[in-house]
């Protein structure tokens, strides 16, 4: 693997991780208003959503359009 390919892959991974962290923060903030007594389950779902963040953003936006 050439150096530039490695850096491109590394930058893509870094962008994904940063977006995942931002999504996790947003999901926890969003769910904290609605979770009631089931916060642990809701926050677990937030972690899963942040891992697959591209799909979670699409689902969130489609649900609120």
C-alpha cells in the first residue's frame, strides 16, 4: 500500500470515528428527553445507532420531514 492510500484510508476512518462520536452525543441528548425509566436501553440503542451513523441520520431525517 502506498503512503497516500494509507493516509486516505486513515483520514476516512478518522472522519467516520468523529462523526460516530458526534452522532452518539446527539443521540444521547435526543433520547434523554424521552427515555423515562428505560434510559439504559435507550442509551444502548444510541451506541448502536452511532456505529451505523449514516443510516441513523437518514432514518432520523426521514422521520422528521
